[in-house]
């Protein structure tokens, strides 16, 4: 008794559909991963600058988010310090994924690197120093939104440098 070629190809087709569904589900779940705080969701870098008198005159934040989605970051970020809200324009950049198996990197292989850079307005410094909770919000052009608070160690670091 031999199997017909049509049953074989139908079996292959069903396997491909199942693999495609699994792949789509995995990438969707990764791009919408849960996190308790901003540094648990993406890489962040907060830096300050001082003038010649040693007074803080600049503070900026760089966010790097790795996603399978090719959606672009919107060029804006909102910071909520307790009850004070600051919406700022941002510089954004997306780097396409690496497909190199030889130079595998768990962050960049098959994932787009989305980078957002924002400079905080000087009037926000006092709010940042006094805040009990600082929440950062940013969004993608496909409607995905991220709104997460800073972790306790990040809050201490920011306040220490301000």
C-alpha cells in the first residue's frame, strides 16, 4: 500500500501552516512582552551634563528597544512625574536586523533595533527630583504603545545625577 503524493504534500502544507502560526505567535508575544519597569522592557541610558559652575544644564535619555516588528518609533516621548506631564520631541532611528548566524546576537539577530533619544527640558528637573514615580511613554507607528515606570534603582540613579 503506497501513500499518494497528494497526502504527502497536504501533510507538508499543514506542518508549514502550524510552523507559521507558531512563528507569528512567538514574534507577537515577544514584541508585546510584559514588564514591571522600563529597564526590564528595553535598554535605557540616562545622562546629565553640567556647566562650568557645576550646575546641571542638560539631561537626556536614550532608549533602545529590540523588536521583530518593522514598525517605526514615533518621534515623541512623554514623561509623567507624579502629576506633572512633559511631552517632548525625540530623535529616532531604526536599524534593520542582522541575519548573520556567524555573528549571532540575541538582541539584534532577526530583530529591528529601535533607538529613541530625547533631551529633557530644564523645567522638568525639579519635578524629576521630587517625583515618587516617573513613567515613560513612547509609541510605534503601528499603534503599539509602551508606558512603564522607572524601577527603584533607576529612580535613585536619576535623582543622584540631578
